[in-house]
């Protein structure tokens, strides 16, 4: 009996302490989420979680599926540095030449600049937008699980202050279903070429998925019209592009040399 009582007392104290701890260490961390929707009929889906810690780090977690197996997928956070504008995931309405494929250039109007390149290591600025050798690789089933904590010095203030008006985009599709990015499908990526990387298949840079940020602090309809997720493929949510040529500029260091990665590595 005594033993039971003392155990109860201990449990009560532990519960009280943990509640106090929770109250006491509550941080200013902000977490927002996005649901990835397919673009270009990719069938890609997934979830994104962005956590801005109170000490300025950014933790990015992505779980996605339906990507091209064994291929690297460039992925970025897009949005507006100014917080204004009209940014949303593009749709086939943006397919100006009507060929059924949404290229980066066509989708540019719906997009802000690239805030951030979701690389697996090293630089994460817009300069690494096409650094495919540091982009995550989908596994043999087309799944991609990515997690990286970016140190405060890598995270621009503007990204944190606009966390609620961003979107996440993954690139890389396989329209001729031959298991890789190749010129035979859609030709050369003029987008990459204009950034100083000739010889990159358009399949590698066309958008595969896009997700709009929602969650803590995220307005339901920022800038008067951003979709808030929910719709499956085919809606206005679907579509994306690398943010325009302006984003990287002539000084871009484009490393798009290894379209065949050594391993199915991802994350970190
Ligand atoms: Cu992008």
C-alpha cells in the first residue's frame, strides 16, 4: 500500500514537473507544413515540414513518393522575398505553348524567386538551384525521404520572416517512361542552358511536384489568392517552375554534371 502510494506520488510529481517543463521551455519555433501535389502528371505526392527554430536554424523534412527512381530531384523553396506579389503553384493554364508540359519558363509567372535550394550538403543558396550532385536521389521505388537541419548562417532572414508564404517544389519527370532523364523525351532544358548549364535534359528541370505552405502562422490565402492545398492533380494547385532566370543570374554556379548518381542517397 505504502509502496503504491509512493509510486503514485512519484508519478504525480513527474507529471507536474513535465507540465512545468513544457510551459517553461516553450520556444518560439515555428513549424509550417505543405502537401506536395503532382505536376506534369508525375503522380508525385508527399508532405513537407519546415521548422524555423528560435535560434535561426531551419529544419526541413520531406517525405515524397512517385518520383523517378534512382534519379536526383532538384528541390527548392520558392516564394517572394518581399512578401508581396501573387505566388502560387502554377497549373496547366500556364502551359503557354499548349504541349501539355509545364516548363519552368512557362510557370515562371506564378512563381517568386528561389529562396533556398534543398541540397543534401553544402551551399543551399539559389546558386545551388541546379547542383544535382547535391540533390536528393529517389530510391528504387521512387520514394524520397529528406531531412536536413540548416544552420542559422545558411538561412536568410527573409526566408524565416516569409515562412508562411512559401512553397516547396521538386523537379524531375520521366515523360517517356524510360527510367531516366534524357534528351529524347523533351529535348534540352532551355532553363538550365540559360543558367550556363547546356546539355541538361528538360525532363530533369521540369517540375514534378509543388506544395504550398500552410500551418502555424500561415495565412489561409496570402496575397489574395494562394491556394491552400487539398486539390489533387489537375487543379490550380498543380504546377511549378524554377523561379525565373533572374533568381540566379549570371553568376550562378550551376553544377549539373552527374545525372547518374552513385547511389540512392538522400537526406542530410
Ligand atoms: Cu524549384
